[in-house]
């Protein structure tokens, strides 16, 4: 699918100067190529890319000219983390979280290599990163639901009955975007509805209320690395693991529990990207099928998690979570034992590469 | 409109706060005319109602209200609360209620929104309060549950309440509208979503629908501001009622949806003039919200009436001493349950 250059150029001309150019990294996992970046060029070229190359490290991934980037393949990951590299998945896009760890920026935007620029109903090209930045830089409102959705959006506000003491909101840690065309369905749904396409443009951003879990998709996601980065571990997936396609889900349940505990916000809705290619549903089914059973136990686990008051940093919350995963989910399958250990390894690796962040408390940035 | 729902299962209840309903009824004619309507005239309204021909309706005025509930009780139905009388006397399964200053809206394609059909769709498809679906209503055409949504939660629960929205004059409070006098809502958000369990929200009475058989007694006239007036900026009765309803729904495992349908709300009134009256309501919410967030109902409360009675009790105990308005509200809730049991048609079957 080729987006006509004029729509994007028009959108770029209309948007403000590139925000957060020096404070944001774009993390892209890939095993094939980065051709999709051509379409994103006008929106993304000013930003630094972190490419995490999955699969065969001897293959060369060509990055389109003009992009400023650093690229890590499996050899680099092994070299940089040593034995701790065991927590980073192989042959699964979950490896992208290595990019979060090595970044030195405050914000991360991550996108899949089969996601293209979408158009809004007026035909205008959507600058997804710009919307993510808006979402992250404006407060969230997790304690009381606003029926007009994001009260900080242009042309909206808090409705009658919304307490004034809650109108300042809290810091936004995560911005979860959506997808037009191929929706993010699981394998069974894909098999039953192979032709379904998401054509509904829902013009809203909303805060996911405190105490409510959601399925977080990693295809079109941005977050404040300083507020929540250490909790964005995408788990053990892919080669040698009994499960796949639950990496972002796992991270999503962890970050939501921690954000709820620390008083941080998670938004979902705009921006949309255009998801062009559906993965093979039969392959997906084999990857997911254990997850489909396990999530029936995992969800109640996360819904009931209580983090102690003295967990005042993301790392402390995460280590505590790992402990509870081992205690309560370990009995479902030895996989969760391994995962709990990997969660701890991840934090050690994170702190090793990001020494100053260990002292941030209560989600406030230094 | 769902084929399994018959038109005669629906009542449209309109509270008339203004006498001339001609343009209101004519604007809604194509949507309302197949249904039975209950029009309740604000007992404080002196002028005669003007209603155009061609509708199947029952009109209730002060004398009718007095006759059914007695003259001392009829005062609870003053102002916007007059509609609750309609809920009380209705014998239908579904009720849809819009304010008399709202017209049908047009969607993004310029097509007139059939608010009744959308509310009925919302009420007759399951709600999903236990886990958030990022593609919003999974039962809508062209959507489904996303990857990662537990299969055991995909059958959902019964939807008891459908909260619609408003284009043009949004339901802002007076301070907000006074600060932004020109602001009008032009954003048509093409979504319906379930409000998660234990999440509270301001439920506006301007455009609302519910399953009367399941949740009827929980929509109630009880909190009346000292300076309550005839503009929405001067009331909190629906917000209070809505908090009760949500707590009861959460306890009984029922769903509440929000989003479409939109109605077009006409400009009316002066926010600045209403400012003084509504400050009272605005301040109240600071107490009301934390209170309702902390309410936990007992296992023994298995019917809507029981739940309402328990909430009333907790209101009396925890809020009654803070402001006489709350003590009065608690009493009004208890009286309402009694009234519902004697006048309203039986809804004592469990809500879930």
C-alpha cells in the first residue's frame, strides 16, 4: 500500500515543529527489513532510532538513508548483557524491550515494521508520534471516568459532576494507540473472521480507569521511560519458550498494576496506524494456545495483586511482582518460575545499564 | 433495532420543564412516533402543555401525580425529577429518557441518529465490565474482542444502563461553561464502551436509557440542592442517582455503557447566572465521589431494592451528619423504595 506523498507532506507542513526530538527514541524490532520507514519519513526522520534486529545476526538489515540510528543484533545483546541476556527473547518481537533498556532518552515510541501511516476520516495523514506525544504530555484521569473522554483534548472538558479536586489529573506513563485495517485479534478470532477489517475511526483518547486491566498491544505504543520503563519487560517468548504473542500482554498487565499503585496514568485510543499485514493465524494459534488457557489464571492474579506501601519505585514494584508471580503462578507451569527469574534478571540488567534511574522514587522524574 | 425487541416493550419518558413541546416532539416524530410516550409535566410549571397530534402518549400533570402518590410526596417530582414519576408508573421493560431541550443529532456522515435504536442495541447486547476491550464495544458490527481478552469474560453481563452523549451544548457544569462560553461539542465519537466495574462516573440524565425491570428502583429522585433550579447547571439529582445506580450495578454484576447515541442539545440558559446556584453542587461532589467509591454492599443485598436500601443506610450513617441535604437524600431513597414497591410494577427479581 502506498501513501501518496502529498497527504503526508501536507500533514507535516501543518504540524508544529518536531517535539521532543532530543528526548525520544523510536524502538523498532525487525527480522525482515525497514522499508516501512520510507512512508513514515516526514514524521519520524528527525528522531533517533533504536533498531533491535531479531533472528540471524549475520544478516544485514538496511536502514533507509537519512535516519539516525543505532542497531543491535543478537550478538550485540549477548555482548552487552552477558549472562543476563537470557532475559531477552529470541525469534520474537519481544526482543524490542532491549531497546528500551539501552535507550538514554525520556520517552520511547515503539512501532512494528508492518505498520504504516493511517488517514483520518477527512483523508488527512495521521502523525501518530505527534498524538502519542500529546497524550504523554497531558495528564491522565484514572480516578473518575470522564464521559467526554480526554478532558484535555481540544474542544472537550470535564463534565458536570466531575470533582474539581480530581481535575489536575496525574502524569501519563503510557500512550496506547490503535490500528485500522487489520485489527489486533487473537488466532481463534482471526480464523473465524479472516476478512474483518477495522474501519471504525474512533476520535477519542481516554484514560483507562484505576483498577481496570486491559490488553496492551505493542504495535503502536509510547511511554515515559523514566516513569515506567523498568516495568516494560516483554517477557520470555519465542525460541525455547512455550508461548508467543503474549509479550506485550504481559508487559501491559504489569505496567497497569504498577501504574495504579504509583498513581500514574495509562491512556488508550488515538493515534491510529494502518496495520497492513495479518500474520498467519495457524502459526499464531500454536504460539498463543497456552496463553489462552493460562490467561484465565493470569488475569485474576493481576486483578488481585496488592503491592506493599514500601514499593515506591518501579523497580521495587517489579521485583515484588516477580516474587508474587513465582509464588502464585509458579504452580500453573514451570514457565512462570523461569519468567519470574527473568523479571528479576531484567531489573538487574536495567539498573546495570541505567544506574541513576535506580534512585527515582514514586514515579517522579529527577 | 434488534428484531427481538418489540416496540411495545419500550416507554419513552419525557420530563416537560417547558410548556411548549411542539418543536421538540416534531423533531423527534420520525423516531418516537412508533412508541408509547409518557410525558410528565413539572408540577411547578403553571402554563398548559402544548403537544402536537399523532403520538401514542399519556400525559401526567400535578393532579395525576397527587392522585397516585399523595400531595405531600408529589413534591419529590419537582423540576427535572418529574421524569422519575414516569419511571414509576411505566409498565414497560425498557425506558428511554431525554431532556426536552434535546433534538436528534446527525452523525459524521450527516445521517440522523436514531437514539432510541442505539440505546436499545446497547441495552440488549452484553456489557463487559471486568476487562477493558481496546476496540471498545466488541458486540458492535465490525469489531470484536482483541488479542489478550480472556475467553471466559467474552459472554459479558447484562447491560442495565445506557448513557448517551450530547453534541453542541455538552453537559458541562456552570463554572466550565461560564469560562468557555463559546465552547460547543462538535466531536462525534463513534463508540460505545462499557464503564469498567468499580469505576464511577458522572451519569447525566440528559440522554439515558435503562432496563426498568432490572434496575428501575435505583434511578431515583433523592438529592435536591438547596438552590435547585430549572437548568441542568442548577441540579445534581441525576449525578447522585447515577452514582447509586453504578454502585448497585457493580454489586449485582450488571453493566453500564456509555458513548453513542448522541443527541443535539440546544443552547439554553446562562451559565454565569447559574454559577451561584451550582457551586453548591460542585462542592458536594468532593464528598460524594470518595463516599461512593468506598461503599460496599453486603452479600445479602441481592435485589435492586435491597441494594438501594443499603446505600440509603450508608448515606445516612456516613454523610447524614455532614450536611442535612444528605440526611434528606437518604430518607428520600428509603421512601422511594417503598413507593416503588407499592406503585411501581414488581421488580423484586434479582438483578443479575
